[in-house]
């Protein structure tokens, strides 16, 4: 992995590692679907300003629209809403643990949809190391399992499952769809879909906006969405989709470091060992994998 790619990979991992705390703060006062809709609305507004300044024309081929809808409705709309709703009722650390299974689902989809991204022993071992490491970090923290809600856990688990397919689908058509176009189109679709739904089933007008939840919203919308998703989609030009999916393994490490440095939480030897296993797993998946070539199959 080239230094520039590695740095952006780390940047995405670090920012998303902090968004779990910001999400939990925002959900204290903001209904989940409204929170997601506003997050994408703010981000999409910024992206459209850049897009119009660059005077580009949005790619609207059949495949492009299919991928836009897949990401906008399924990944950004459904998956984010399920994650937000679930995280409202369970510990954010548990949500991060569930999301660490994302590489497994992506590996399975990629195996059947992409010719050059098959399941290998190396990938399997790497993902397994990551899962074990994540479990080691959180298993001793009783707070993670306090207020355990089966429906919320099922919602976050479903979010992981539905998010995987759009990622692999974009990889399949990535050469013909500019990453910035996908980002702006899919986020716009998510925003215009979720905000009306929020007004139908939630009570957005009852939200009391404070500096705390407003700051959380803008942090999630700008660095946590506009910036990071732009980088994330850019990585598709340089890495396989299974390599990119291992970003989901890093946030638990970031969450532990934040808790240790800023919240006075303990950083135990077991957490250190778990972090080491996660990083080893990411290395296993990414080590000596060539840049993907043409990948499309008929699926």
C-alpha cells in the first residue's frame, strides 16, 4: 500500500472511530431518522457547492443510477437509519463490535460478484483476527452489555448485512462512475428520502437544539460524511473492496483510545492485545494484494 493510500486509509479509520461517540451524543435529543437525514442533507449541500463550482455533469447511465440508488436508499438510507436507531438503545461500543463483522459480509459478496476478489485463507485469517481482537477489547467492559436490547442488536446487524452489497456493486462498476458523483448523488437521495419519512413518523419540531447536539451533527456531517466518504470512494480506485472493508475493524481501537485519554477509562493489557490482533488482521487482508483490474461478472 502506497504511503498516500495508507494515510487516507488511516484518516478514514480514525474519523469514523470518533463518530460513534458523536452519534450517541446526537441521539440524546434527536430522533434517529431525522439525525441521519440532516447529516446527509448538510453533507450533500457542501458537495453540491463543490460540484457546481467544478461545472461537472452528473453521470446518469443505467449502471450509475443503479449504484446511486443502491447506496442512497440501501446503504445510506436503510443501513444508517438502522444503525442510528439501534445505537440509540445499546452501547455505542456494542454497535462498533457488530460493525466489525462488515468485512465478513463484504468478502462473501465479493467472492460471488467479483472475479479477482475471491475468498482466500489469508483474507479469512485476517478477518478472524480482527473479530477476535474486537471481542477482546469489549468483552470485559460490562457497560457495553448493559441495557442489552435484542431488537436494537438485530437492527444494527441488519444494517451491516444490507450495507455490504452496494459496496461490492460499486466496485463492479467503479471504472465508469466517478467517485465524487456517487458520493453526491447517493447522499442527496438519502437526504430527500429520509427527511420526509422523519416528518411522517417522528416529531422533528420537538427537538431542542443545543450547542452539544448541533456540534455533534455538524461533526458527523462534515468530517464524518462529506470528507470521509469522499476519501472512502476514492480508495476504490486503489484497493480491492475487501481491503477497504477492513476500515470497519479500526474504530473499536479508536474508541478505546478516546475512552482512555479523555474519559478516564482503563486501557488494559487485554485491550492492547486486542488492538494488536485487529491491526494484524488488517495487515493480513491488505498484505501483498495487487491493485484490482477489471472485475465485473454477470451477477
